[in-house]
C-alpha cells in the first residue's frame, strides 16, 4: 500500500476520533456550566475546557468573551480552529476523498454524508441548534462511520492503519480529558472529595459515555482512584489507555504479519502495553497523576512518530 | 428541402437504421417518467462523484456536466470505417514521433519543414535520440472528430499527450445501463467496459526491457485539487494500480521508487497525467513540486517508461496538424481514411490571399493559441471586427491558420418539449502499445443550446452515451 | 597537452537536510581534441546511478543521498589529454538536430540592444560566409561586454547583461547565443573547464562558452570572454540551451535549508 494512502487512512480516523472528543468536551463544559455557582465563584469551566485543548490563547485572541455561545462557535463551527468539530469532519472527509478507492462505498457514503449534514447544520439559524443536539449529532455520526468500517472494510493493512489512528488519538484524548479534570478543572486540591469534585467526576464520566459503565464496574461510589483506574488501567473500558494500547498492539502485530516484517514501532507499542498492564493505580498516584498523564501523552506521541517513520514515509527498509 | 446540418437520426425526415429502436423508446416515454429518470441520472453521477471539467476547462470542481439520456448511435459498419481511420492516424502520429526524435526522415524527404518541428516548443531536446520501449511515444491518442454527412467525418484536432474525458465514456454507459436495462436487452450495444483492461495491457506492454517481472504500473496525478482528479482515481481503481503523486515517488540509482508501507517499491511504467514541464525539476521547470526530481534520467537510461513520452506533444500541434495526412502516406504508404478540415496556412501567400478575401466565411485561429483566444469566427463577426482582424492578420500572417466553418451533425437531444436536434462532436480514445486498440465507443459532447456549435462544457455543453450497435 | 582537473563543490547546510538529489554532467565529452586518461566523480555516502549518454552526447549521472546530512561534497578529479581542433567539434556522437537549438529561453531572449549589436556587426557583411559572421558576432559580444566579475549574478539574462554593459563568461555566452539566433545560426551553451595559462589572460577555470552551428562544418566553439575559439586549454563537459540547461550539476535539496556553497577548481597542465 502507498505510504500516503496509509497516512490518509491513519489521519482520517484520528480526525474522526478528535471530532468526537471535541464534542464530548463541549458537552462536558455545557454540563459543568449548569452547576450552581456555589464553589467560591469559580465558573472557569469553559476556560478549563479550552485549556485542555491548548486553545485558550487562540480563543481569547479571537473571541475575548468566555461565554457559552462563543465557545460553542469555537469548538464546533470555527474552521480556523483546527480541532473544532467542523474542522475535524472536514479534514476527515478530505483524507477520505483522497483515498476513496481504499474505502468501501458504505464507509465513503457515511463520511460524505456527515460532511453534507455538517454543511446543513452550518446553514441553520444558530438559535435553532443546542449544544446537546450538536454533541448527539457528532457522536451518532462518528459511530455510524466506525460501524461502517467494522462491517465492510477488508481486514487488510488499510484496516489496521485506520485502527491505529483511532487508538493513538483516543489514548491521547483520554489522557488529556482526565488531566483536565484533575489538574485544571478543580480550583485547588482542597476541593478534592468535595461536592464540586464529585459533580465534575460525574460529568467527566458522562462525557466519556462511561457513567453507567463505571457504576456497573465499581458499584457507583465515586473516588479519584477508582475513576483513574477505570480510565487508565481497566481493559473492559474501551476508552481506557490500556484498551487503546491493546488495540494498537493488535493492529501493529497484524501489520507485522501482513508485511512479514517487524519494526521499532511494534517494539515501542509492546513496551507501552507491558508497562500499563502491570501498573497499579497506586503507582500512578505515587508518580503524580498529572506527571503520569503528561508522560503518557509524550510516549503516545512517540508511538505515533514511530508509526509515521516506519510506515508512512515509505523509506524504512 | 434538405437540412443545413446532417441529422444523425432523421436524414431528411427518414429514420436512419441505427436509431430504429430508439424512436418508440422516446415516443412512449411519459414526461414525468423522463423527469424522474433525469433526476436519477444526476443523483447517480453525484454519488459516483463524477464532477470534473473535461479538457482542462477549469471551473468549479464540484460541478456536474449535464448528461443527456438520448444515446448517440453508430452502426457497426460506420464504426468499422471510423476505427480503421482512427487507428491509422494513431499509428502515423507515433511513427512521426519516433522519426523526428531519431532520424528525421520525413524532414530530410522535404515533406515537413524542419523548423516547424524542431523549433516547436513541444519538441523536447531532452528525449532526442532516445527510443522509448517499442518506439511508442503516444500511448493514448484522443482524436476529436466531427461529422458533416452520412459518410463524412473530419478530424478537428489530435491529442497525443494526456487526453481526458474517458471516464465519461465509461460512466455514461454505466448510468444508462442502470437506468434503461431493457434498451440494452433490445439493442446489441457493443460494450466499452474493456477499456480499463486494454489500457492496463497497453501500459504494461511498454515496460522497460530491464523489467523482468510483472510490471508495476502507476498513475501519476498532480493531486486531489486537480479538476480531473476524479478521472485519475477512477481509472487507477479500474486498472487496479496505484494512484500516486510526485511526493510518493523518488529516484535512487537507476530506478524510480514508490513509497509504500513495506518500504520502497520499484516503479516500471508511469501513466502520467501531468504536463511535461512539471515532470522533473532537474530537467524542466526547476520550481515544479508536482514531479519527481531525477525522473527524466531514469527514463532516458531505460529504468522506467513514461506514458505518454515527454515531447509527444509535438505531434498534436496546430501547425503540424496540416501534415498528418502526409504522415499517413509517408510512413504507412496508405491514403488517409480520415480527412483533415481543409486548412489554409496564412504563411503561404496564396492561402493568405484566399483567407483575406473570404474572412466572413472562415474561422481563423492562432497557430499556437488555445481556448478560442485571438480567434475570428467570420460568419458571426461584424464588419468592423473583420476589418480589424484583417489588419492583424496582414501584420503577422504566419501566426494564423484558417478553416471553413463546419456544418456539425446533430443528434436528437432531450429538451423541455420533447426531443430536438443538437450539434455533437466525438472523441474516441485509441490505445497504442504492443497492439493498437480501440473500444467500440467514445465520448460524445453535445451543444445543449439551440443552434450552438460550441460543445465545450464551460459554454453549455453536455455529454451523451455513445453506442455502436453490434452486427446482427 | 595533458590537463589535470580537481574540482570540489561543497554544500554546507545550516540545519541538517533530509537528503539531496542531483543530475550531474561532470564527465568530459567524447570528441576529437580531448581524450580521458582517468576520471572520477565522488560523492561520499551517496548512491551513484550508471553514467549514460543522452541525445546531445553528454554523459549524465544521477546522484542521490537519502539520509540526513549537514554537508555534501562533490569531488571531480582526472586527467585529460587535449589537442587544438580550432574550436570545431568533431567525432562527437549526438542526435539532437541543430535546428532545435534555434529556440530562446528566458536567459537567451534577445532585446533591442542585442538586435542592434547584431545589425552593427553584420549589416555590412551580409554576403560573408557563416563562419566569418559567427566570428564577427563573437568579437562584437566581447567588445560590448567587458569582462567584469560581480557585474552580474547567476540568474542574469542576456538582455540584463547587455543593459549592464559588462559580465562574465556566462553572460557572454548567453548574449552570443541570442545574437546567433538573430543571425539564423543555431547556438548553444557549453560548460567545461579552462586551464589558466601563464600570461594571465583567461579567466574562470570552471568555464562556459558558446557553440554555433555552421553548415558544412558543424558545431564550432566561440569563447567571447577570451576572444578565441576553444583550444587545447579547454575541456568540454556538456551543452544545453542556456546556463541552467547545461549546468554540470542540477540538484535539489530535500527538506530544503539555506546552503553555503564553496567551489574550488584547479586545472593544471602537466609538464611533458
């Protein structure tokens, strides 16, 4: 397969996953904003949301006022914001268009349709669209595309590159969301265990569509340790870091078999998986959750680079 | 009374044989059914993503070219004659190319002026003396034809570089078969879907001698922003070959390589859809980012084949066009089966005199011009325009050629009120490799505006499915 | 005469580049008047393609380096035995028809000043044989453009050099080609080496001159810079329509960066 084709498939799914995360963040901010203003005047949820995307500065420069409508514009509609839902959907569709012949017609139809629907949403009167509508649409659309991929794509190298895109992006996004909650969102450590704290945990779980799953797995009692365990180390949860690397490993191994050649990327993914598989949540907190997550985000970027160097440049022999 | 234009369906009111089956078809078609089918066709085209400008006309890449459902039909006998003429012309053009890049016999024989060829910008010094595999330079020859009578066809121009539009030929048929399957059950329409297989076979047949396995053939596109990108990806997909951009290829040693997820893979044949000037910044335009640096060296040392060969454009130049019948006689020892449009070379004083005296009847074009720029359409110009043009012509006669205005044939076309005759042209795609092949079909362009002779899609032109009815 | 050549071209990059690719024309042409005794082109670390001969008779080689590099050095060294052929190119196998060298490039496009130069030089000698007219043109160019390094740069066109009224060998050659075209003589740009003789007159060891096509005689070299025809002090590498087209090295840096170029050429005549 052409390296550029593989790169387009890899980035197509990364953008799809990213659009989903942006929508979830928007939803999380929206729910947090419903929280009564009792926590000592801290209403900086929107700012936290933007910080997690590393986009606070860009937002301030362009919009200034940190009000819901502006954030909604910025995170959903703004094509100048590269991680807005609209930007991501457009970028995913553009990547797909370039490699159309590597996609089944169902997958292309689903992606193309999402783009057409997005254009229809953009044309609507803004008072007619609510944040939950936008989030729902995004989650439904990305699920439809992923479903089409699972149902129809041949299980060959291209399929694995799509999965690698999903896995790498999802690991990055989960780590960032968790980091936002723990490090950015809560005004100070004094609030840990407070009502505000648990409200925010709930929203985070909701944003990850993990609220009921968590309840089922941990009996409902909210605690930082358990939630961190759930989002990092629990292989039953599909967005957990561990799950992402199980997926990444599976598909890198498939590529190695497919091509009859193992590369440093497989090595790197295996090490990452081994570390997470053996880690206990106490170790994570000993290291410091923020420090651990920062390290994970960097290693994840390293894995993405490795996949790029080994497969997407076409020069590695 | 006879019609001013040859009507391909009703010759002076009499239904012509190839259209026999279609008369009841359209007569029995209720208006609302037709509207429904038309909408269905557009939907299909949009779904397939066929939105591109034919012949590099530019414009909105997401624009659909209007599709007219009324097919244009040829009998097998008509097509056989055309086919022989087209293949003959394609062979002669290739013989000319391999001659002028090697010995230049036709020039030594005094049949074509040396400067017309060698001073032509399309003549590539870089490939002089180089013989591509099988001596073939132009592997896909697009020949634009118009019809003026039952047995009268004229060649408007040749295209030896990278003629586009063939995806319309294939998709128009695809859409017609989906919408009107019974038409194909009742009529013995010769299939065109073998084109992709033939094209791939043609390309593989010109792999370099150095290639000792099944050749790796790729299609080189300028990229997904190009207006013909859809056609590129469509053809690559049908042939089962990789669609590559310049950045996907690189040169190392004596070969050209493709970047794949398994590492570099050798490329043997490049069907390029980018112009000569952009192929290799180390040989042509140094600022080109679309091409592959070093490619021309690999090509000229026999490591890869480029289709069509750089420099093939010298055969389809407007000034060279006049000499194509001469090429047929010189290289093939045959009389040309397809006629050129009579052309006056204003560089010749006799011709110039005639042209000056008949400006109001003629079309006068610049030799190297394109896109209708600097052109005079005599019958449609007022006196002042003609006089102004006449002065310009007198100043630099060798820059102009003149042709009569042709009475393009018409074909029935769906209009608001039913059907009506509209002018059409024809572009078949002839393949030249180890064999010379032509599928029984072509792209028909139709001028949708009443009375218009302009078939360009940018000026209200559309396309039609083109049928050849197989022998009983 | 036995000439030895040592020609080093070194590229230094401010930041490492991803690689480099070059089309090199660094091997002496095979023709009467020059015989290669030994010749090497070296680029440490690079993949060298096979040398092939193109239709113009030039020896061409593709050289590429596909790994990060901070510098690249091309070293040409060798020995050539030369004799004087009075500038006439003989025994040179080429397939390009001379009339193909009638076309102008942006660098060789004539302007009014060049047209006037041709008129002045030739108008009184319309009946003179082509060879004579070619000599007159070369002399006129030499007179119109005194040799002055620094007056022009690598991308100066013939027209610009004429306006400047001075130039180096590249400019002389471009202007002479433009003149020849106006006189209906095919002309081309030749790149090569020149051995600096003791009297100090010639300039530029890495040199360029023009070849004009004279019916009945063939290609004849004219060095307007040195007011002579190439002799045993010259080594001919290759030709083209202009300086860019005939360049001994045409290259591209991958993952581009600012480069510092350092070229040294030493040509010496051996004692015999």
